[in-house]
């Protein structure tokens, strides 16, 4: 790729904004409800089709109803190819049924019928600001949207997190779209809605949709650099070998310091009797999801990431001519 | 009462420290577990009886197991005389059974067999610091303990909240003791443990137990003044009349400002469409429990209190002679 080359990418015609994938992460729940209400009002007033199709989805309505993360199993781990396409028998968990419904509506995952972009809304109890979480560090669409939000919302700490997982193994709802990311905002206790976090999410979604409109209408987005945090490993709490109960909490000097470099021998945990346990790794890494409520049961006290700078190229939408050429090329490839 | 009079009160022989009354308020859960472990170790080493009997109680073990506030119904609303003594039939909620077990162990409520002091440990998502919550504004024991903690822990914001409810109607676990209060600490998301909050609770409980030992050994505590916040009313979220869903969150200018005077016309809520709703009351009052997670279902967005200064007298423990005289007097009263 030459430095000045502009990468041409297909138009983003269908975008899904999903909330309530975890039923007790309330910013997304209330934002999706609000956007549905506004959309209905706009539709009723204008009665004309929108140039961009935006689907607003309440992903796990039963969990939302009960204000719990999930009813039977974590919905946001159900979108692997294996789980979506495997056999079912006996008592099928509600979330497994729901994941297939969502895959039918927004996917099928990996197919040309899938929506172009999925933005799945999440909250965390960790002090993470606004994060994009994606499976790719070379999805130029997601990365450019991220940069757009960074510029438009300078007061909100913002990071791009990369989970290095293949498309087949990717497990979350956003993996169903052609492009996708989770928009994770915190700190907010689960089952609580805080105005500042709600507003940040509302603004983030609006800027994302604006960007998609700019992109579709032919704007050229210049190439630039983005800091990407690639997840390296998780660290669990110290636990009692018999009861499996945790025996320590995140150290007060680490609590709320997501994305502040953790050095070897830095305090990591404080046991309930008052002892300090230190980070035994040899490489300084960036901690995140520090003390996330929902991860106690998953055995994760925090995650650690390596930071690196990624060059993203200039991009613009394909012209109609380019689209037809690309379609023909792809047809020919299939014939071969 | 003359200014210099010292009020003599019975010795506090049995104290209960309860955690996990709400199963997802984790500071108390882990603190009670830790104290039980330490106590066991001490007992094993020393094999002698403690001068003060301290009962450590995990109040709702099933809810703790499931890391939920409660299993069937809120345990901490089950301790009215009516609920403890009423008939039961059919499917009895687990917490109702458990409340009677606890009443048998720590009470019976209102009887001379009840423990002398119950300290029930709680967490809140509200930014309340450390609060005592009690049904009395003239329980000199609770008020003196509160002043002791204020002096010993100057870095922790500390308030005394008074719920004006008769002993018969009082509903919470701490009402089972002869004296009792809830120690409420926040902000902490439910189902999460934060070191700073855990440590504040641990220190608070230790200072309380120290005070009880000082008191029992004859220390005179001087009379002084305490600010008491008496609960006046609750305010619910604005809600959709059909769905009953909330339509607004606590206003960002009010969030986290517990115990900062709320004036008429101050911002109260921000609707999900961005509108500001204001406080329509005519009297400036002190807000607390602002955006407490567990109160969404109870229809409480915040509570309001009036502050006043209470004079508490000097107190000391009764001498053995005074105790016998008091016992005889009470016997004679019963005979009349």
C-alpha cells in the first residue's frame, strides 16, 4: 500500500445499534428505547424512507425485563459459528434461541446478507471511559469511526481495544455484522443509569451515525495513526482453594487506573486481611476491565494489553462503477 | 436532665455484626467471613473466652451464594412485629423463614433476651460515605458510637440518618437488638468489592467494637452535639404511565452530591431526551441515597432529609450496684 493511496470500501447501507445485550447495562437499554421512540416520531411526521437504514435492537428483552445480565447464559458469548450452527436438544437456554433469532435478523454471520455494521452498546463498572472493542486491528471502518469520535468528544477518555480472535471463534453480537464493535462505557454500576454515561453513549452513537452518512456521501477520510490496545491476558483474583471465594480485592492503588501502565512489582491486590500482592509479570502492560462486576464469575479481575500504534489508510466509499467492478470480480472468483 | 448529668446505661455484653443481609453488598460479606476466620484462629490459639461476646452473622447465605440482593423478598423488610409473628401458609418466602431464624438467634425483637447491639453492614451505589441509619435520634449508645467513629476516621465523610419509625413498625435486621443501626457505605456497585470501601467498613467495625469495650470498662463519654439527618420523604423517577419504565435519570448536577443541600428549582432529573426537570419542593432539604441501585424497584430515586443538631448527654456504663437496683426497680414495676 502506498502512503497516499485511498482505500475504497463498500457503502454502509444497513447499520444496527444494539442495546440490552446484557440486560442490566442500562445506558444501551434506555438509549435504544429513546432512539426507537424518536424514530417512530420522525417516521410519523415525515413518512419518507431514511437514506440509511438504522436498525435499533433490544438484544435480550427477557434479561432487560428482569434487569439481569442474562437469564440462562451470557448472550454475548453465543455468536461463535459453532454455537450458532450446532445442534440443539432438550432444554435450550433462552439466550441460545435469541442468538439465532438475532443472527437471522442481523446476519447470517459471515454472509453477504449480514448488516454492514453492528454497534453493540455496553457498560462496565471499570473506569474505562469510552472503549471500542473489536476483533480486528485492521478494520478501517471501525478505526476511522473511532478516530472520528475521539475528535468529536475530546472530553471523554477513549481507547480502541483489540481482542485477537478469529472470525470463526469470535463470540459476541457485534461479530455478526460485516463490520462491528462493542461500545463499552464506564464506570457505571450495573442496574443503574448515570446521566453522564448515558449522554456519552448517546453522543457516541450520534457521531458514529453521522460518520456513516459522511462516508456514504463520498467524504474522503485521511490516513492517520491510532493507538490500539491488544489484549494479552486475563488475571483472576486470588481465591480460596476450597471455597473458591476470592480472598483479595483490587489494590486501592490500582482501582480505577485502567489504561495506566502496570509495572512489574506494582501493587495488584489487597487481601481481606490487609496484605499487598504484587504484579509478578516481567513486562509492563496496560490494565483494563479492572474490577468489572460481571467478570468475577468468569475469573477475571483485570485484563492486560500491549499498546501499539496502527497506521490506518485514507478511505472513501466506492463509486457505483467501482462497486459493479468489484461485484463482477467477486462473481468471477466464485466461478473459478 | 441537667447539663452535667451522666446517663448510666446497661453494659453491652452481646454484640452482633451482620453482613450479607443483602447478598450482593459485598463489603459486609467479605468482612464477616474475614472476622469469622480471624476469630477462629484467635480462639484456636488462645482457647479462652472473650470478655465481650461478638456474634458474626452472614444474614442471607442463599442470596450471598447467588450474589443477589435477595432470593424471594427483601430480608431487610421482614423484621416488623407483624411479619415476624404473623401466620404463614403455603409457599413461604425463604427470607421470611430466615428472618425468624435470625430473630430467634439475635432477638426475640423487643425482649430482654435480645442482643444488646446489632450492627448490620450495607453498601450503596450512592456517594454517601459512611452512614449510620437508625430508627432513633435519642439512642445515646448509637449516637456515641457514631461520634467515636467520626473522630477516629476523620478522612471518611460520615452522617447519622434517622428514620422516624416506631419500634413496632421498624422493619430492618438492626431493629432486633436492644440497640442497633445499619452501617451503610458507598459508593460501591453491588456485586463488586472495592478495597477502599472494604477497609472503611473494617475500620468502622473495629472502632465500634473498641468503643463497646471502652464503655463496658467504665469510660465516661462526654456529652456533645451530633448532626442528625431525619428522613422526610422519597422522590421517585419520572415514569412512563403505560410501561412504568423510568423516563429520566438523576441530573448530572445532582449525581454524587448526597448531603449537599437541594434548593427549590435545583436540577433533579435529566430526561432521556435531554430535558432538565427541577425540584418542585418549597423547603431546601438534604438529598441522600441518590441513584441507589436497589431502590429503582422500590420507586425511590433519592430521599430527602432535614438536618438538626441533637445534644447527646454524657454516658457511662452502670456499676454492678446500679444494675441490681435497676433490675429490682423493673421487677417491682412488673409486680405492680
